[in-house]
C-alpha cells in the first residue's frame, strides 16, 4: 500500500515559518506519511525583499497551484497580514479557479499554521479567515485541537493553539521559534497524519 502524501506549503519572510514547517514535516514522517516541503511563488520584487531583509529559500521548490491535486492533504504555513494570509498566498489560491470549477481538491485534507509579530497578532483569526479557501474547494479542515498538553498553560509565551501551530517573531523578526513551538508543530504533523491515514485503511 502506498503512503499518503502531504504537501507542506509555506511563505516565509524571515525563516520562522520554515522552521515551524520542518517540525511539521518531522511529525508527518514520524507517522509514516510522505511529506514534501514547498513554497509559494514570491510576488515582491527583489529590491523590496532586500529592504525587508527577507531570507531566500531557493532550495525549497515552488509549488504550482495545479499540483495540489497530487497530494492527499496539505498544510499551509505563512505569517499573518492584518489577520489574513499574505498576498503571496492569496495569489496562489486565486490561481486555483480551474481546480475549484472541477472540485479537484474536494475530499482532501488541509491544515494551517502561522506566525505573528506579537502575542496578540491574530493567529486564530488568520487561520479562521484562511479556511474559506478550503471550504470553497471542499477540502476537509483538520484542526490541531487540544490533544497535546503543550497547547494549554500560561507558564510561558508561545504561539499556536487549537486552530494550528504557530510562533511569535517579534515585529523585527528577532525572536526565534521556541522548542515548545517546535514540539507543537511536530504534534500537528503527527495528528494530521493520523487523521489522514484513517482513509487509507
């Protein structure tokens, strides 16, 4: 029997989302799922990216929207822009009209993780707003839930919650992803894989 295939698709400005994505991939693979890391096409010119001190991730292949059909599920990760996905991610989904018309993604599974600059930067609303893409395509949203005790507690500042994993970058990107945030992200990969594998039995 072939392994389920999950695409982890990111847009990462300073590398925080990439780090979280690597933990998600680790969790997926730990459950015997084939995980592939991709990024969406960048839409900002290099001059602007340079002024933003953006990182480059040339080693991560760019995913074409139509290639979503090749995966059994996908987990998107991106930083928030005023409580919503950044333009690069929106442009990706704006190009999926043909897939929507044929409902080519209906019945597949989807998850989300995100990053914000501040503790109250809108991680939950960012994921909530993004889910409309899944709804229109008939993709089944898989939340993180409260299955892991790491998601609860007030003993430290951390990103992530029942909607999906997350991290806090600070407004200048100086804060790095904590071990707890990595562990939550790994748990998201594991729990997503367990849900997906139920359809392969």
